């Protein structure tokens, strides 16, 4: 299964099933940055349920470490974590935003 990105023009949703941990982190980081550029208020990151052994690096734990560790402080204002996904609240920057929806191709090409 490959990662999937859907964007209804309001809140982009990135399903990270099938990604490696590093690929998931890169895609999530790029989506957050691109979403701020597009003037979005939040993104939904679907990481799935962590079913691996305790202490093993998972997409869920790596995303939490990246966001809670302050790597995206200028873009993220908070998170809501639930089973299988998280909603990331974004900071609004400026008034000019590119039109259109965000695609997986856009966040992979950077």
C-alpha cells in the first residue's frame, strides 16, 4: 500500500500506511509546510495503530517526537492525538496563499 493524500480544500489528509518511518516523516514535514503556505488551519496524519514491540521506532512515535520535539515550531501550533491518527493545528502565515489543492506529487518533489 502506498501513501495517499486527499485534500478537500480545507484539511489535507495524509495516510502513511505502507511508508517507512523516514519516508513518513519526510512526507508529513513537507505536507505541514505546504499546508501552511496554502493557508490551511490543520492537517490530519493517519499513522495507524502501533502494533510493534514496545520501544521500537514506529511512524506514530517518530511523528510525535518530530512535532513535540519542536522541529516544526514555526509551522505547528498544537496537536490532537487519537488512535491511529493525529490532527496537527497549523500557524497562519500572511494573507497570500497559492490556489488549489495539495497533491502527493507536490510534497514528494521537494
